[in-house]
C-alpha cells in the first residue's frame, strides 16, 4: 500500500520560467519515502508509483502590477509610455518614488521607435498584468496542462492559479490506491525583466556592420552555493534567490545579448553539466570549462564553481586551450623558498583554488578576405578568470593577476595574436591589480604594496608586463560616445577619475566595480559597449535593495563590448 502523507508546493514561487517541483512525503507498508526516492516517471519494485497531473484555473483576475517590483500592485501609469506605444506592462509603477527612479529608463524607451503595442515576439499585448497572489475562487474550473512531476509555467498560465494533483497508483492492475491529493500555487505573474540595455557606439570606431566584428561578454553569474539567504535574503525574496528561478533568468538575459564569446564566472560544476552547456549548445555555442581545484560541501553533496567560456560555433573554432591553476604556481613558488616555515606560510596564504581559462580561437570569417584566401588565419586569445575575493589578501590578488599576465605574455611571444582578458578580478579601479592590467606596471609607492608578508611583490619593478591592454569601458567616458537617448547620462555612470563603470557588483554590503574587459589596443578597437544600468535599478525604490533580485539573476552585472580587428 502507498499513502500520501504530505504534499508541499511553495506558493511564493509561481513565476514563469521557474520550475515547480512538489515535495511529496509517502508511506509504504515497510518504510517512509519522498519523491526523491522515486525517479521521474518511475515506479517501485512492487509496481507502486505516483501519477502526477497539473491543472490551470480557467478563471483569472486581471490587475495591474508594478513593472519594477512585480510583487506590488501598480498605483500609477506612465502616460508617455502609452503615447510612445511602449509595451503596456512596462508603464506601471507601484509608487511615485519607484516611477521617479525609473524615469531615465522611461525617457530612453520613449525615444525608441514605437512598436504599436506589441511585445518582443510581435504579439498584441494585454492592457493589464497580473498579481502573483490570491487563492482560487469558488467555482473555478480547471484544464489539464501537464503530466510530469515537475512543471514550468508558460505564458498562457499568467494570471491563473495552478493545481498539482498526485495519486498513488498500482501499475499492475491499473487502480488508484487512494483519492488524489491536491495543492495550489499562487497566481502566476509575468517574468520580471531587467531594463533593456542597448549597445552604445564609440566615436571613430570601425563600422558596426563589418562582418568580422565580434562581441565579448563577461558575467559573474553567482553560483548557487554562494547564494545564501544570509547574504542576500534581506532584500531578495526566496523565490527569486532559488536556483530554479535564477537559472532561467540568467539564461534569458545572456541569450538576449547575442554575444559571440561568453566569459562566465562562478559557474557551478554540476550546473555547467546539466544546464549551461546543454542549454547554450541549443543556441549554437561551444563550451570550454575549468573548475576550481577544491570542492565545497553544500550539505547534500560536494561541488565547486569555475570559469566557463562559450563561443558561437558558426563564428569561431577552438585552436587551443590553457588551464591556469594558481595553486600550481603557488607550489612552484614555495619550492624556491629555503626555510620550511617560509614554505608553510607561503602555501597557507597563496593556496586559494582560483583559476583562469585561456582559449585561442580562430575566426571563421576574417577581417581580410585576401589574407584568408592566402591561408592566413585570424586568431584571438581570450582569457577568462576569477581572482581571489578576500579584501585582506591584496598581495594574493596582485600575485594572481601578475601570474596570469606572465602566462599571456608567453602566448603573445609565440604568435602575433589579439588578446582579451576578461572576468571578475575582485579589484577596484585604482587598485594594484587594476593598475598592473591598465598601466602595465605598479608604482613602487602604491599603498597596496605595503601588504607583502611573503615578499613576493619585491622588487616592485618586476610587477610589469608588455601587453598593450586597455579597459574597454573607459571608452564610455569619451565625449564621442553616441546614444540616441542621452549620452551625458551614460557618462554619469562612469567614474570621472578612473573612467571605469561606477559599479559592476551591487549587494547590501558592497557596491563597486570588480569586473572588466581588457583588450590589446594594437590589434583591436572597441566599436560599441553595452550600456550600464543606473544605480537606482540595482538599489530599488527605497535605496536599500541590491542584486540579485526578481529582475537580475546575479549580484554582478554583465559587461559586453563589440570589437573590430585593427587594420595593420
């Protein structure tokens, strides 16, 4: 006999794109079981199994919700959006403060060509949105929408309640063992989407229509093993912090940018295998992955994150890859120390498991047709890294960046090849690692060189490299950055002193710039840059919010640059 003791389905996660997976507690004559003991579509040895059904309520209650805070009812609407024929759901706001914080984005939307009230897929939009709360009304009827244990809401489900029905079943004689047990969700709401980020042309750059141009994106996607409620729960609701929700939010965002090369950090190893690699492969991407060198116990299993580089298979072919394990460099350095105490101290400080992934790609459509016809290959080298995060270990950060650059110099010495160095460097503009990358050296007077207990940064004159690296986003500070909306507004999102973005990471405890895309200026030129979001988008209507949130799937933002090959 098989009996349902309890069925649980979170009622605070009925979001489009978020997989719903009910938890069912069962009792069999000889044991107590859960759905984890029974594979999807499977059955026990004695023929006992569960039959799952999903239903959608036929009735729906249409109410407007805030376009920024989808859990809040709308109290005002932007008339300018209606006149400009912006999608209607983007015109709603919950408070005047919310509307004021979003005004710059509204002005940008008003300036774009009208879409005649159609959504991104060209479908006619409803004039109303839906609030994700409220129970089923008396007399609601239901239509079946699924027969698997899990279910991902579709656009047709928006505004409706879902019902999950589970029944113990004997497959031998085809009989139900008890009456169905049901559980309801809240109302399904529209996908909370971040504001559109346009590409901003850079004055004097190559034509944006050149077929050989390519785009590179870097994005720390926040591994699930670090996405704790202790860290982000003060402003991010649990449903928006769950991996089931965030993975779909991240995938939609990444695909929307249509980048040719993706440099992702904090890609959890199991999520790379079962989500990122297969999903991005469906969209034409080839994957290369390097995980960190030590695993973390999450409470149920061991896993770790790493760096994943994806590239469009129709634009590039993989020529070679290099895996950089900073731990190996630390072991080599410690061997050069004579005293045993020095070796132990060096290993304790430098063994931090960080890695870098370097790929050499061949462009399938080169910038010079004549050179391509003669057999000359156009190569690019892309380095993707995640530098150590501890702010107290400034020497370790600088040592890791210096180690990476020395490796790239060896590649550059063997071939005349354009280079890109992207990732999460966990270093602010003006820091020693940033100075080394951007200026090719670190001044001996830099205050961060005072933190050097192992003596690995001495003499300062060795902290240099010969790669002509420039940070792509410094081009936003140039007067010639063009925008159909407000170029001055975009320059305000760049620090006037460092010319880097005001922030790329925004949480309750910290906001600032940690992510960069560097390029070799002798061989590449930036054509356009993905515009930066305003701080109010990350901070929320009361200024106490942060990332991730229902609109943004990570605590970092994505950066993307379009490059042209410089004519030699």
